[in-house]
């Protein structure tokens, strides 16, 4: 019996980073890679798509396990077609590693949600980003055993020479035009907002800049994306933690329980409340957050969450 994991080749940005990270950690535990093409031409004929997928799945046999990273970010019809090809092989142990659910992200694709629900329910096991996502899928009728990913992690270790400084500063990494942070940020108190857009192309430089101190913000004021952030897992959270600074999240965030239980940051209802908390925090309180974060940093920088999710999901799939 062989275990495989898919990766869409030709992707760029965060989606590519996420899939590559998972494959890298999967290979460390003996899982082989299946490369899926990223098709810019969405009008590919069904016969051509069928042949292409058959070629990708050469070597996959009944009794094998396939971990499918979803979505592939091809046209949604490709995901559906590919999954049906897997089911057609027969006697496969199918695990779907859900990074995102496109019908939840994009209004125009909501019509496809019932199809994805059927695919998720037919799998042997699921890896979901959060408990919230798992609950959402169960309410939609998915009965498949689920493993929660919790956080994105990394396999890159960064050693800092000192602890971050306590600063009444809030750092935000992302496009302010899309997340509307500065527009809703309260500027009446002695708390500074630092916006990090596309200034840092190198992860090492970004983490060292964030490590200078203050807090990391995982947020949006755009209502549609605020709703989706209840379910997905953000790379921003892990980047702030790897920089050893406390995170600020919305109380509805998917990772709230983990962040609060491990004392890695604070959950608030509004940016105004976030400013108030930062404005009244003491040096001693800040230091306790930093120490708690440092104690969990080894897990974040050694692929712990990814490998655990993979191993647990494989175990559950054989029990199903």
C-alpha cells in the first residue's frame, strides 16, 4: 500500500506556499507526491481533462491512500472531475485536506457547495482548518471523520538574540486597501498602527521586523471576509507567533480557543477594543505572552501541526 499527496504545480502566492509546506512535511513521513497541473485554460475539453488526470494518477492502485489538497485552484469543475476519478479507481483510502472551500469564499461559486458537501461526505477522512469549519460541515450533512489542522506551521527555524520589546504598537501584514484596517483604526490614543504591505518579499526579513516588538493583528473590517475568517486558517497568525509577538484576533476567529488557551494573544470584538487593551497592558503582562509563545515556537517551526494532522487523518481513515 502506498500513500500519496497531491500538489498543484504552477501556483503562486499563499496557495502555493500552503500546498508546498504540506507536501514537504508529508514527504518526511514517507508520503509520495502527485503533481497536478495548474490549468490557466478553463475551457479544456472533458476528454482532454480526463486523459490528463489519468496520466497524473498512473501508479495509483486500489488499496492505496490519496491525500487530496483542496482546492487545486483550477476551475471548480476540475476538482469535482478529479475527485470522481479517484472514486472511480475503487478501494482507495481518500483523505481530503481542506485548505479553503471556494463556494464559501466566492459568491459566484455558492451554487457548487452541495457538490463539495457530497465529495467531503464520500471521503474516508477530512483535514479541516478549524473546529468551526468542522461544525459547519457537520451541519451541512458531512459525517466523515475530521482532524483539525489548527495552525499553519513551518520548517524554517529562526533564532532571535533577544525578546521583542514591549511597544504600544499594532502590526498588520497585508493589503490595507482590502482589509480596511487604517480606515477603522482608532488614532486617539497612544497606540501606533504599523502597516506592512508588500514591503517584505523575504520571510526572514519580515519576521525580524515584526520581532522588534508590539502586537500582530489578524483582522478584516470587510464583512464578507470577516465571516469567512471564522472558518479558515491564516498564515498571518503563525507569522506573528514565529516572530514571538502576541496576536490580536477577533472573538469569532477560528483559532480563538487555541490562542487563548496557550496565552498567545487576545481576542476582542473591535479594533477600538484592541487599542484599549494595548493601551492598558503592562510590561509584565506582555512578557508573559512572549514567554508562552516562545515555549510553543518549536512546534510552529518544525511542522508539528501539519504532520500531526496528516498522521491523525490517516489513522481515522482506516477506522472509518
